[in-house]
C-alpha cells in the first residue's frame, strides 16, 4: 500500500500544489490548513510522514511539531520561509527530522521525503561490527577501541556505522551525504569533514593508529593503518 502523507499548510495554493504533485508520485495525501485540524487528522488517519508549515494560524508549526513528536515517531519535514541557522536549529530541536526553506524545488522535496522514509525503515537485529581493534555495537550505539569505550552522537554513530559496514571501500562525498544526511548539502558544505574530524578525535584519543583515512579528491575509507 502506498505511503500516506499529511500536509499541514495554511496557504491553500501551496497545499493543493503539494497534494497534486504527491498524488502523481503515488502517495496518498491528506491536507489540513491549520494546526488543530492537522493534529486531528493525524489522530484519525495516522500518516507515514508529515509535511508541516512553520507559520500556521493559531497553533503554530513548532507547537504542532512538539505534539506530533510527543505522540509518536512519525517523520516530520518542516517548511518555512525562515532560513537563519538559529531558526533551523529551533525547528530540528523541536522534533522535526528535516527542514526545507521556501521557495523550494519539488524535486528536492521528493528527494527529502524518500530520504526520510529510508531512515524510518525498521532496523535489523542489533549486532557488533568489528574492524581491526575497533568495535561498534548497533544496539547501544557505543564504540570501543581496544578496551576503551567511546560515546558517540547520533550523527557520529551513523557515519561510523556506514564505514564499518563498508570496510576498505572508498566512500565518495556524494555517497556519504545520501546515506547519512539523506540529501546533498551542496558542494561547498564541509559537514563531512567536520564529522570525520570528530570521529578521528574520539577513535584516536589515546594515540591509537588512524583507521579513517582521506582519499584526496574522492572521499574517505576505513582501512588498516599500514594498508
């Protein structure tokens, strides 16, 4: 059965454009034009994903997001004209899974929807991934280098898991963006470099040999120190 998407958007023209486009792509779509109606629809017909406008009359998008998140783990994609970093942080901290600034291209919206659905897929049974003296427990999301345990943030875990499941394979920036962040941040973003640096700091804290290597102009690879 096709996925059900709930659009909560007070601008009728935008809401109807989204509805038509998403139905054409094979999704089932419900539309609400204010926060209260959106929450009621979410209770009556639980969606697989919510597209939520920030600037709603009455109950704004942030409060709707809080209530949706308190009720479950449905993926939430927030739409807004606010493009300042602190606005994006506020929306994500409230419980949104992704954020798209108006105006946007419909193809990008579709890409982000697909990425959110991929992330929402049920996880496999917990296991312990091993490479050299590095271990990653997919159940606890903790890593260990030798006898030393390493605590990871959510994104650090996702990135390390990707490398641990693809040892000795060079992963391009495009692959990492798609698999960890779900979409392309753009060629100028240094977010991968930032998180690789975080992982290196944590996995090499006691002077252990480097396992996560840069392949200049291509991407990164998890390999033995002397390889």
